[in-house]
């Protein structure tokens, strides 16, 4: 079998239907959507607005509430820095969680260096934030709460609707990064009381380089733009629109909206078979994150007595991500796993398996077999594993269910 791609939380294969929808926007309708004085511009604007409608429909928003960006990272920065700048006179307090993605944590830390006060909420051992902790953390000077919908590493889902109800009651803006949720669960920004929502195309089988920020209009949310020069996107984000990308983003959202129940069921069946096949055949394996509240697309597993990077090397025919580092430039264990209480050794032994639309059950069976073989080979070389088999103190290797 060819290589198996199980790194769909990094990016996804573009759906051929999305590519087909995009092609005319490259060579046939190629005007600038902001060129309002000729047909080329009108046609491009019509394509972009159709894409805007399709993106909005996926999350229950009004098309006028969608601001196109270059991707999730820019959307997060615009939401967080834009809100902080606009509402600085009202307050300077921001609330987030310790397991947030770097595109949320880093802008918030940058604001902290500028004088903002930040509360970073802890999570429980499954990675969930307690809504009551959010309520307790809100102060008169709180202007923003940012909690992501689905965690990028372990797939834990947060009680977004409950948190949204609290922030709405308190008159505080609520931002969520929903990039890892849009393709695997229904989202309704009104029912969930979300004020700002970030997501992108390339995690839902669309093209790279295009994202969106939902900005609520009723009650109206205002932001300080982070990219200026032309006043595009209602003044929130200047720059010529990426028309082909927007068309692809819209097509990806439309396909999802029309097939979401089947999409969820497909991914859950693959994820469950992969996880159960590994847990039933390999001992000393721990599931990280919530088993109850999680995305159907992700399984993050720690393999005791195995180094995660070595395991990845033993699984060269499978594209995966290791949970042993929060970035490729550091050997520190994942801050997400550490926040869940996972020991250092186990954090270094974690692997994230993320399934997508085009994965098959045949691929999953092959990966289960490959993992069994690779783990067995590595443990055969581990004296610590032999100690564990003989019943010698497991605490010395930091193995304990968490």
C-alpha cells in the first residue's frame, strides 16, 4: 500500500470538487473583485460573494459577517488584537485557556507585554475548561474570552454554548478558534452566542492561503484592523481578495454542509477502529484527552516505553504528527499534554492520528498493523519495558494512567 495520510489536523487533501469549482476563477473570471467599473471586476465580485454566502451558511452566519483573511492565524490575530485595540478604554482583561493553539496564545502574550492583564484558565485531565471557571474569572474590566472549539492536538471539544451564554450575560466578547471543528461538528454562531469565530479552508478539504473571521453584527462587534491599505472587507482587512481561494473555501463549506452527518460518521468509524485496534492489541497505551467530548477525527495516543520520534521513524509509510513538541524547533514536550497532567516521558511518546474524508478502512487496518510492528520492535530494545513486564516500579518511568 502507498503512504497513508493521517495528519489531517495539519492540513487536508483538497477535494477534487473544490478544485473544479476554483478553476474558472484562475483563467476565465480573473478580474479584481474591487474593480467596480467593468464587467471583469463585477464577475469576480459575484464569485467572491457567492463564496462568502457558502462560508457563512456553514456556521449559521449572515454573509455580511464574514471577513476573508489569509488563514486561521491571521483570523485569530485580527480577532484578539483587533478587539483589544477597539475596547481598550472599556477594559484590559483577557481570558483564555492553557491548551489554546499558538495563534491564540502568542497574540495574547504580545498584548500582555503591552499592559493587558491575562487570565489563563487551567483544564481538567481531559482538556476541558469549566464554564464556572470562566464565570468566576470575568471582571468588570474583562473585554474578551478566547476558547477554541476543538483542540488541535487531542481533539477535546469545549462547552462552547455554555461559555457563550455566560459571556453574553456578562457583556464580554467571546472568540473561538473553530478551525478544527468546522468539518466535524455542527456550528451555529447564534445558538452558541459566539461573537468572533476563526476558521480556514485547508482543514476542511479546501485550498491553503484563505481563511475567515466571523464578526457579529447584532450586537455589533468592532475591531481595529491589523492590515491597512484600501479599506477592503468593510475596513476590517485590506488587500485584494483571493478570489480562487474564496471560491474554493465556499465550495468546501457547501460540500460539508450538504454531507455533514455522513462526514462525521465516516471519520468516527475510522477513528474508533484505529483506536480500538491499537488499544486491544498493544499494552501500556493511553488515550489523551476526553473520550466523551471530542472530535470524531482525532486520537492522541501515548505509547509508554517508546520515544515518539523513534516511533514516527518506524512508521515512515504513515504521515503522522508527534505530540512530543509544540513546535518543530523545540524538544520540549507538548504544552497541551503537560496541561492535561501527562508526564514528560508519556508526552514524549505521544502520537496524533487525525483522519479525513479520503481515508479508508483498508488504510486504517494497515496502520494498526504497522503500529503493532513498530511498537513491538522498539519495546524489544527497551530495558524499561522489560522492567515493567517483570512488575518493577513503574513510577520510575512516569507511567501512570492520568
